[in-house]
């Protein structure tokens, strides 16, 4: 009996060794593309990721559990540009053009297989293979590695490209474009899985969103399988979607892949019965409704918006959640995003589709008015007028300015009223300031705390005798921290400047938004504005300040961070602080460091001034 057991053990050991010697077998699984345009067999358990641009380019990426082995299936529409990760554009006239461009890049010495004909999905296809080139003499290795990784879209990481592995390409034509079945590996270990993928490739449609191929087989995928595939891709974008809209060139998209959500909603609309809404989505939706009922000002809508977005990650087909998201976005004055949410709601075929369409018209009108308002502010503050330390940007832009006559001679002086915030002994202090900015060579001003209220007669210039420009200043409280401001020459009651603290703060904030620059601190893009004087400083306005320009309170409109950046030394020469304290963002303290050209935000406390 012992001899029999020993024999069995030997056979088992030999079998295990044989498995490891030949490479561990992986289970294969049938995979249907995100757009149901092909089916293919790939290794089960490999991580799947996606990258696409509309319907003219799509890339499905299969990454092995161990580093360095990648399968990829791409779709290219002919004569259509696709933007690579380094902002270069690629475009191909067809499969032959793709082969030619890549063959030229590899060069004859690095071609492992010349292009040759194979059969895929019952039709003629082309296959070729190349090896990553090595950095030549005098070439920058990092540049060459980067080119390897970016060629034809990012197939591999730079660290993988260092392995000098190979790429195999098989190109399959369809009426409007072509598919590229690609493989990267440092060795031959998993070549058989690439061969299996190629031999099992079945073309169902003419690319994503294209017409069904003639005589194409019926997909074996169930409706619930397809639903889960859609949802899994959307949930893989969770982190990006929860950050908020994706914006470029002043255009924002509500979610990372709006086209995918549109496809999903159309698909679910045809499902019988409709899928149940997951409990996680219902929970976030109810939380959003609760917040929406209790808000009191524009910025308070953001938590509700976040909750609805969270619900729509868990149930991206849920119409009522899109409707409530549109309501919250409209209340927060994000009219263009509210329109996008309502358009997705209409795709769910709601009973009140006609009323929803009317809401879209309202959002469009509000957005047009908002854009006109923004254009006017850009015209006033654009061109970098708020970024420098020139006398006009300091004393006239972001201010209420008026010419005033102080006596019967008719001579006029240019008077401007402005808000300024300084950091003094580590604390922020905001002031209301009055400037005589008639001459850039002789600026004189007086300042009062933003909390001061009352009436006072003051000379705008007390440096000479007799004193000049006697004015009467009256600041009366108005509510919510605001105050009405009246400034008039004491001897000329027919001329006056009437404004409010809120109006002056809006001018300053508008100057920052439309004439300033931006700086990222702790993951937040602040609007920044240079502020000069005896001590120069940089004001930091949070990104939501743009939403406050219309109806924000005094507290909303004041800058939240200030860093003193320059000073006058004993010789009256401008000097820069090398390490100036800024303040706390998202629980981390920051300071500004001057690198000789710019101030850069870095973690840690700086010097107090």
C-alpha cells in the first residue's frame, strides 16, 4: 500500500512540474466588446480597461496579472484623427497605411515578421511584428522609451518598454475602418493567447455604433451581461466622475463619457423588465433630495449635486436622478451642465418629456445670458490686466472709478474705491481703500477696516498745507455684512460716488477670475491676483468664487488665502520673500517659494509677515 501511494505522489509531482515548465494554463472566456461590435476569446482574469474617442477610435486593453503582457483590440475609422496621450494626432488611410507607418518606425533591423496575409473571421487580414528599437548613440533614452510607449496609443508603460519586447499586430478590415489586434510581451510565454484571440475574433458590426455585418452571428451575450458591462466601465471612471465635470477650453462635460451613458440609457429603455435600482444608488439619491430641500445659497447645492452624481454612478440609467441633478445644477447656476443632465433624462422616455424640453430651453437662455455677462467681464479685465503690479492694475482695475471736482476751478481728480486684503502677523485683514489715482507718479490713499461704519470727513492728501481734497465718507450697514458707501467732496455735494462693500468685492473677485491667473494648491485650482503697495501680496480666491459673483455675500467674496511676496528694503528696493506662509488647504499647510521667476505652492509652513 505504501508503494502505491509513493507512485501516485511521483506522478502528481511530475504533472505539477510539467505545468510549471510549460507555463500555467489560464482559463479562456468569451468577451463581447463594449459596443457589441465583436466577440473574442481572451484569458479569463486579465484586467480590462477602455479608451475611446466618440465612435471613431476605441481601444480595449487586457492586462495580465504579471507585469509585461498585454492584449489590445483597437478600432480606427479611416481618415479620422485620434489624439495620443502626448497630444500628437494619429490618422490612417486604412490598414495598409497603418502597416507602412509602423514598419517605417521599426525599421528593417527590428522587424520580426514582415506583413503577410492571414485569415481572420473568415476574411483576409494582415499580420506583422516588430521589436522595440534601442536608443542609438547620442539619443536620449527616456525620449526613445517614451516614443515606444506612445506609438499608436499608449500600449505599454515606459518601464515595460525597457524590456525590449515585441509587438505583434493583426489588422482586420471592415467597411468604414479597420481593427487592430495587438500584443506586447517581453518573451513568447503567452503568444498562444494572442493566437487564440486572433483566431476567435468574430466581427458583428462595422465598428462601434456601426451597422451589423452581413451574415454576422448572433451575439451570445445576455441583456444583463451587457448591462453589467456598461455599468462596470462607468464605475471604473468613478474617481474622475466624482471630481466633477471634465472641462477643456471653457467647455465642460457632465460625466467622463457622455456617449457611453447615452448608449446605456437607450439600451435599458428597451429592457423588459427594467433593471432594479441598486440600494447604494437609492441611498445617495435620498441624501441628495434631503440636502436639496435644506439649501440656502448657491454654494450649498454642491453636496446635493455630488450625491446625485454618486447615485448615477451606481445606476447610470436612472431617469429621475438625472432630473434632480439638472434641478440642482440649475440652482447652482451651472446651466450648461443642467442642460446635459436634462437631455439624459429625456433619453429615458419620461412621461413629462415635453416639460423637460421646455426646461432645456430655459437653461439655454440662462446660459446665453451668463456667457454675455462673462464676455463683458472678460473684456473689462481680460488681457492679464489683473496679474501684474502696474499702477492701473493696482488702483483702477477691480475698483469703482470716477472723476470728481473738489472746487469751483473745475479741475478734476480721478478717485477710485477698492477692497484690499493683507496678511498681518499671520492673520487676514480686509480694508476699504480710497485712492487719488490721477497721476501714476503720485498715488495717495487712505484705508478703513471693512467692518468700520459711520461718517467722517477726511483729506485724501494730508502731506501738504493747506490740505487737499476734503471728502465726506459715509458707510452704513445694509445686512449680511454688506454696507452702502457714499463718498463726496465736502464742498461739492452735487458730485458723489455711491456703491457698496459687496459691489467692490465683486469687482475685485471679477478681476481675479477674468484677469488673473490660476495656481493649483492641494488639488484645488485657485484664482490668484497680484496686489501691490508697500508690501506686495498674492490673493487666492477658491474655484467656487465664480458662482458667487452674482449673489455672493461679503464673506463669500473675500479671498481665502493670502501670501505676502515682496517688500521694500531699507534702500527702498523691492525684495522677494523666499518662503512666505500661505495657509491651509484640505488639511495641509502650504507656503509659496520664489524660484527666480514664479512663486510655487509647496507643503509646509512658511515665514509669517
